């Protein structure tokens, strides 16, 4: 799957979110990368802000969850990374890729909203 087609699936997953939910993501950049880069090794990232399948890192949230913010001061945009090649590696069909992109995006948005891995597991997004 081409990078352009994959990015289209990420955009589709985003636009399928309810409008009021998308509005809460106003200050969040959603980025597609082929593989995890330096952001994945950053010591400041809490270990529960990422989404793995086995050893494959599929997505990562970098930022301060909404529930942990203590002031109305402007902040740098939070970032959600979706990693294309690891997702493609674990998927057998186009439908699998669509499903995994959606699950990974929702998982990372969950971290942005302050949900833990346990919460996401209970919701089916772990």
C-alpha cells in the first residue's frame, strides 16, 4: 500500500469520528511515518502512550493528556504518530489495514484524553 493511500485511510478514520470528538483534537497533529523515529525513544514519553502489536510499535501519543493539564496557557501541539510499515506488516488484507489504522488512531486519541492502557483494553482498543 502506498504512503498516499495509507494516509488516506488515516484521514478517513479521523473524519469518521463524531464532530464534537474531532473538535477536541484541535491542537493535535496526526502524523504518518513509515517507522518509529526519535520520538519513540524520547525519555519524556510515558511508557503507556504507545500502541504495540507484539514487538511492533504501531502508534504513539506525544504530549500532555487533557486530564493532566493544569492551566489554560497555550501549549505546543500534541502529536499522534501512526506507523505505516509496522501496521502493514501485521495485516493480511486491506480490511485488516483499515481496522488497524482505526484502532491505532482511537488508541492514541484515548491517551490524549487521559485513558490508561487498562481503560483502552476494556473498550477494545488495546
